[in-house]
């Protein structure tokens, strides 16, 4: 039996080999990595909302640092020793540090003939702290002894400093290596006390010894700026920010084209326009809508009707609206469905926004609203607070639902 593999990957990071778009952001990353490879390190902070493609960009950063990505500017002098750690929810910062050092020990095993002293120190740290568990305000080691957070920070700094020195202080300058540490999902970390101070102190200590070979790439939601600054206000000054927003139209088109390349299917311009309309050029929605259209397409070309059928579902396929509804939208709607006022406002705005997802004025909503102005204003405030309704930043008193897909979901509820 011949199995057709859907090339779109909703909900998953895009592998570097099929990554498309974000050219300006990648040039910034590549430039910073090249500088680091020449021992002039530059830290990068990648921030954006959920589903915007942060982890995909982080994986591309890893590929660039390892010299496994097509160059846009130039190539690193030597591949960087690259560590990639993804933070799990509520993980203490010291546990994140121990995982970074465990990853570093594994990577440095490839260079053990060059930096045996650093590997020995890494092994000693891992042997001591690998089984560390939270025990109240302290941490319990594998042998049952207790240590404080600051003790682990101290040992981690000493270990990472020695590793950086070992990678840099080589008699043959061509054997020198820089280190790139990528921390993804940083906003999920449990605590940030001393975290910024730790990295700033480490990099300053290395710089004072003229060892400039450690680069940090931190990735997370927009709030990590405040979380990092609260511990050490000047830490953010050491970073170049990369703010990810929805893709440009040309980038979004390139993504669709690149994903479909060698997939056995093509697409019409009308189909692409529909994907751009419903996705609003958000990467995760481009993948979602492309996936659904591919699933329902019976021919060699994805056409406009395939986008609609994939969106709304068929007898044999659930459809993107129901998929996203069951995963996300239903939970939001459940918070307000007991209020007839809230439901009425959502329904009115969804209907009046229309196919083109237009802004709707307060007067237009009021015209179809069954209760008083005060009830409408209260409902609008609550729906805005719950991020279901957004306000037009360029016009007073205009609103629409927070996304085109949520508009379609609400519209189907009241069909």
C-alpha cells in the first residue's frame, strides 16, 4: 500500500531543512554567531507569542552555529560547540544549569583530546549534581546531603568558566572553539532569582581574562524581558533582541511553496490567498491550514475549495476549526458561555466582521444588541480582558475577535 505523508507539521517546530522566510532575523543570528566564532561574542534574545515560530528559529540557530545551514552572510570560522536545552514547566533555574552542563559534557567528549581538564571538571560536577532534587528551599543530592541554590550556582560558574577556558586556551589557534548555549521556552522556568546575575557575572569574568568565546541565545515569551531584568537590570543590555511577529506575505508564500516542494502536489494562487486570509500569516496556522487542505485534497493540486473543506471538515476529516476548537477555542468560550450578553456580542462581531475579517464599530454592535448600552460596554470590557475581543489601535470604538480562526469558530457555533 502506498502511503502519502502530509508535509505540513502543525504544532511542531519546522526542521532547519524545510525552514523558510525570516531572512532578516536569520541574518542577525548568523552575524552574531560568526562574531562569536571569531571570539567577539554577541548574545541574542528571541521573543514572541506562542505559535509564532520561536522554537523553529531556535533550531535554525543551532544549525547555523554548527555550520549545518545554508549561509546567508558568511560561515563561522569554526563550528561552535552548541548546547540546546528546552525548559520544562516549573523547572528550577539550578536544574536548568545542571542540564546545560550535562549537555556540554556530552558535546565536549568529541573534543576530549583538546580539553581533558575541562571534561574532568564537568564529570565531577555531573557526578555530584546529576540526581539533585528539590527539598524545600534546598536541594537534595543523590547521597542524601543538602545544598543551597547558591552552592550549585557557584559550582556551575566554576565549571562553565573552566570549560570556556579549555576551549579557548589551545596552543594551536585553529583548534580554539566558541560555545553557544541555546535555552528555549525560558518563560517556563520556575524562578529567575540570580539567573541573570549568574550569566552576566560569568561572561564578565571570562572577558576580564580575555576569554571571549561564550554566546547565549535565550528564547521565550515577551515577559522574559521583565523576568530577566528584575534579577539584573543591565543583563538585557548584553543582548540583541529578535522580535518575532506574524510573517510577511512573501515569507508566508515561500513557506507554503517550500513545504509542498517534492510532496507530489502543487497549489493555486487562490488557495494560497485563502491560507493567508485565515492564518493571518501566523506560522502555526499556515501549517495547520496547509495540513488540513492536504488531507482533503484528492488531486495533484490544492485548490481554493480544498482550503474551505479542510477548514470546515468533511465526513471523513475533522477540519481545522474543530481541531483548534477542541484544543484551544472551546476552553476560552467555556469561560463566558453562561452569559447571554457575552455570547450575543461574540456572535454579532463574528457575523459583522464578514469574510474579510473587518473591524466592527460599537454602534454596529449596539444596533443588533438586545440590551442597554451599559450592558454592552460591560460585555466589551470583559471580552477584551479575556483577550477574546481586540480593539482597533488606529480607530476609536472598533473591535473584532482576536483571530480570524476564532471568528470562524464562533460563527459555526451559532450556525
